[in-house]
């Protein structure tokens, strides 16, 4: 159940980050409110996930996958560019998340 909560936390964080971008510096009240709501619920599910998933694994997975998904949203919906060093950095994040999950404290 912990990984279901973690998945929800990651998806809600992505929604919150997207709303933050759309809020235009919190000047768009609808998206500003969405940012706060999505992040609040995201942290709730993140906390639930940490009842069964160690903190280091949960946080590495949450932040790593969140970064990857945010980059995908930035490129596909906001037409932002990602540099080659940026892609290499994201690749390192993927490797780090995989290593944490397969060789972390639970293994």
C-alpha cells in the first residue's frame, strides 16, 4: 500500500508543480489555490507512504520521479528546452533512484 500512496504523492506533486507554473507567480488565483491544495494532499500521501517505506527510499523516489515527470511536462506542455547536460543529470537521477530502490536499506 505504501507504494500506492507514494505514486499518488508523486502525481499530486506533479499537478502542484504544473499549477505553480500556471499561477504566473501566484497572480492567477485559481492556479495558486491549486498549487496549495495539490501540494497539501501530496504531502499527506507522502507521509502515509513513509509508514511502510523508509524515508530515504520514499524521498529519493518521490523527488527523482517528480523531477523526471516535471521535465517531461515542461518539454511537452510548456515547450521548454532541456539541454544535454540537463538530460545527463536526469539520467543520473534515474540511476540514483534505481540504486536506492534495489540496493537501499530494505535489501
